């Protein structure tokens, strides 16, 4: 399943929240709080848009991966499950 990696990464982030690891970037973000995570989401979204404007596919893929990671950290920090996101997406179809 193509979304297995998203679930796996989400679970790793949940594990970091529950079992902090020293020098973990994920724990650094969570320690700083939602505002810091939201700022990173915004930065990564802008970087994704810039890469797309340059029509650099490889760079866009990398930036989307960065954006996805930060979105997942935001979801975990705010207590949003993958199931809630899935339900919202399904409701829009």
C-alpha cells in the first residue's frame, strides 16, 4: 500500500512524543510547540511552491517529503489522527 510509509512515519512521530529521544529533531519541534511546527509547515510549503515554479521535479519531491513530515508532526502534536484526516478527505469526494 502506497500510504504505508505515511502510517509508519506517523507512528514513529507518535512514539517520539511518547518516548522522547535525545537530539531528536521531532522532539525539538514538539518541545517548541504548535507555533514553531506551524511556522515550519509554512516554510516548507513555500519551499515546495518555489521548487515547483522552477519546474525542478526532484527538488519538488524532496520539498513535498519535508512538508509531509512537518504536517504529520503538526497532526501528532495537535492530536489529529490519520483516520480523522482520511474521513475529511473522503467527505470531500
